[in-house]
C-alpha cells in the first residue's frame, strides 16, 4: 500500500482532483501518476513548473510515488531567483504542462511534459514506498534576508502535519476542499492538494481565486475553503451585499485562513454577513503546521489556536529563557519541535545549525499566549517587533486596531530609528473608499484612534497614505519594500 496516499492503492472511482472542468478520479490519478513515476525512475531530483493546473498536481504526486524529491517553482519567479534555485537544487529534469513556455534556467533542462491522455488505461503497480525520512519536497523560502534557501521537507513531516490537521479540523474523506491558492507553496500544495488526497477526499481548485468561483463551488458540494487574508477580505466585503455568496459561505463546514493574520474586522464582517467563523492556523515552510484553532474548539478570532497533536511549542525571551506567562500580553519568540520539522536547508549546513536552539527550531515569529493556550502572532522578530520608549510592541496589534477604523482599507506598521524613543511607530495606510464628500481620515485621527484602542505608547508617530501595499503571491505585505 502507498503510505502517503492510501486511496491511490484502492484505485476507486471517487473524485480526487478537479481543476476547472478537468477532473481525475483516484483510479485515473493512480494511472497517470503511476506511469509518470515509472518514467522518473531513480532521478535524484525534479523541478515542477507549478502552474495552477491539473498537470502540476499530477507531477507532484508522480514524483512522490517515485520517491523523487520535487522542487516546485513559482511561475511568476524572476530570472535571478530562478537561476539560483536551479543551480542550488540541481534538478535532473523539469516537469511541466504541455506547451508551457519555460524561462531560461528551466528551458535548459531536459523536459518531461505531464501526459493525462491515458487516464482510463490500466493502473500500473505503484512503486514501493520510500523511507519516511526521505525528502518529499524542496520548497524555497521567499529570500527576504538573502538568496532563497531550499527547505528539505521529509515525507514524515508531510504525513504528520496532514494527520494532525485531520484530527484538529475533523477532516475526512467526505470533505470537498475548495481553494484558488498557488501550488508552489506549502499552503496551496501540501495542505490544499496533498491534504485531500491523503484523506481520500477531493479538491476543487479554482485555477484563479474569485468570489464567484467560491460561491459556485461551496454552493455545490464544497465543504471546506482554504484562503489567505486578502481573499477573505474580498469575501467579507462582498458577502455583505451578495446574498448567494453569504449563504454559500455560511453553509461551509470549515473556513480556514493562513499565511498571514486575518484582521479582526474581517472576522466580524463574515460573522455578521454569513453567520460563519474563520479558523486560523500557523505554520512555516520549515515546520509545516504548528498550531490551529480547532473545529470543535471555542472561537478565537485573532488567534492561531493551540499546538497541533505531537507538536511542541514554546515562547522564549531575548535571553533564550522560556516565557512561562500565559497572560496574553507577554511577547516571546515562538520555538517549535516535533515530527513536523524539516530536515535541513539544502547545501546550507551553517544556516541549518543557526536555525536551531538545541532541538527547538527558531521561527523568528513573535507571539503571546493566553490562559487557554492560544497563541497570537504579533509579527516577525526582524521586522515586526518595535522597541519604542522602553516597550516591546508587536506591529500586528496596531495593524488590527487601524483596520477597525472605517476609513482604513489596508494597513501595515513598521518601525524606524528615533533618537528619543529608540524606534518610532510608522503606519502605512490605504484609505477605504469614501462616500462623495466624506473626508479621508487624517494622520492625527488615526494616531488618536490607536491610542484609544490600545495604549498611548502604541500610537503611530508617522502615517503614510498609499494607493496599495506591496504584497507577494501569498498576500503577505512586503515591509522591506515599504522601508525602501
């Protein structure tokens, strides 16, 4: 039996993957992915041109069946970053949908197009399952502090994360997952494609996110939705005026947001419009998933929940000592250990060693913990922890406060040097569309709003107004671009 995907061994006629109008049952997926696995043989490593297509899903499943590590590549990647990834990972060939126009560094590799034409042919014997410590994927980080690092994710971590989420979310073979996330990242690929396949359920990928697509799929047979905050913001705004969308969202069994914090204002909008709650979870490329609000747990808007089964999480202070307080206020860096962790950074033993504190992985994310054990992310240690006037302040709580002002559509908060305070708080604001004649909020108004919501020392000292915030493909705000 295939250990990662037991349902493939059964070769059942149940639906497995659907992208737009094209779909494969488990039997058909076993046929096309099994033949692809045979063709890969003992290739040391393969790149996957990770477009949001059925071929990408089949390519990754085929590589996993063959025991060949797959390197998903962002189809919007820049030339220099692509050249680094190809040079660093050394794939022996690239898997792609037919007729895709591959850029230089990939075009120079031997190419194997993923062929779906024999989906109804006989299912070949599936290969022997590799050891659980064998690499499954090599996923590259976003490269915010230097060249992207290749995170070597073992099969063990994939299986553990998906099983832990199944327990926390009550995820079964009866669930139909809807999403429109990119497939070069943990969220869209591991959770969004491999997750349903491990459960024996199915995934309906939208190809490209749209509120219309979400409404259509959830109103049909979709039971779960995965998204990022920018998607849920659009859904929250439109659900207030679109009864069909609100009804579809309200009928979903589970709505999950990840990759960045979902503002409390969007939680409230969705609850008011559709009577639904959104569950948040917390993970990283290096750790897969660490915590989540449970499907059977108490609502915890703004929280990423409690540690998943088998995962150990702690907070440490600046001296490396464990933070014992669970007061919801004391900030510490999150450290993680458990079977969900990566093996190493490819070709970077120095970076691998530096990433660990004993057996604990240093996430670089700052959080608080409340009495119920829920963690609340306040930002990245390097970019979102602001030391101002003797206080340690998380950018995330100020951003949430700003988003509660009706004149704010988007908000980001950074720190900049200040001779008196050490650092001063800087807000970057995209104003909300205002009715004709209504004034845009002033910097002083927004600063005072934060002081009333939180505390005077957390007020922005500088406010910039922008037309849009710079974001990456997963919707995360690129704060380094703001500072530049």
